């Protein structure tokens, strides 16, 4: 899950890295913390950007603040060993269901 907001400069700066990871098969559900404050509250997000890595529907890691693509990849590598899609939610519908009320 990527918690962001339209006026967040660090969030915008990270977008190319997030887009590239999506292209490679990582499922990253973007959540606008202003439009969906209940979801941000449920995941205890109080700063942006915040990325939460989920495996089997559970939080296994969290990154707060701007990160480079290299930093994101390093953090993902700590928790995964196989192909990206095999280690994340299998569908975007699953990602969405984790943010549903």
C-alpha cells in the first residue's frame, strides 16, 4: 500500500519508482490519505509518503518518507526471494479488499 496525497512533493518524486515496480509485477495500491482518511487511520499512517509491504494480508514492513527506487528494491529484497508477483497479493482486487471498510 502506498499512502500519498496530491500536495505531497516526496510522493510525487517517488512515483516513477512506484510505476516501474508496478510494471515489473509488484501490486502497489495507491491510497490518497486525504480522500480516504479512514483507511489511513486504520493503517496508522500519520506521515506521507508511507509504503506498507503486505504479505498474506499482513504488514511485514513499513517505509515512511521519500525513498529511492534502489532503497525500495533493497527493502523488498529483505522479504522476498521469488518473482515479485509471487510474493505480493495475487490480484489488485485483493489489494483493494485490504483497504475496504
